[in-house]
């Protein structure tokens, strides 16, 4: 219940409107890479690999950098909101990473889906501590 409340509190404002990206958990680069790698692999399962240009509203945090790197590794082109692109398949993406009761909650949001998951941060990175939550919007 606590997990759902935490992820539910991060819902976006509505269709086509994404929250500003934020890494409030202040992750190490090792933990950020582990979480971004896992979240992007799940994102790819839902969206499809390399299906367009991902426009990321980044905050410049270690997680934001790890997310962009992981997206590129999965075959996506990555752009910022102020960059011009000729790609007709733009995927708007925002993220929120925050600490809650000893766990790190991560969420990736597009206008059509939200992916959320809790992680336990370890010395060697981070490991999922909850199932993946997928919310689809019509």
C-alpha cells in the first residue's frame, strides 16, 4: 500500500503533460546506472526497442546521465526538449527518482505510460525490491 501511494503520488498532470524530471535520491553513479539500466530494459519491453527519438527532460543528475546512456545503448536516439529533430516518432520522457523509507522509487513517464519500481541500493549498485508497476493511459 505504501509503495502504491508513493508511486501514485507521482502521477503526471494529464495526457501530453509530463512532470519535470528530478533525481531527489542523490544516487551514486553505480546505483544510477543499475536503476537506469533496469528501467530502460523494461521501457523497451513496453515501447519497443529503438522505435524513435526519446526527448528527455533531464535535470543533469547522475540518474539523468545514466538514463540517456542506457537509452542510447538500447538503440534510441536521445534529444533534449530544446533540440530540433526530424524524427516523426518523438517519445516525450520524464523521470522521478526519490528515496522513501530506505528504498529508492524510480518512475519513467511518457504521455501514454508510466513505469515505476522500488529499488534497494547496495554497495555494488541497486537491485529491484518490487515488481514493475505499469500504468497505461488511453
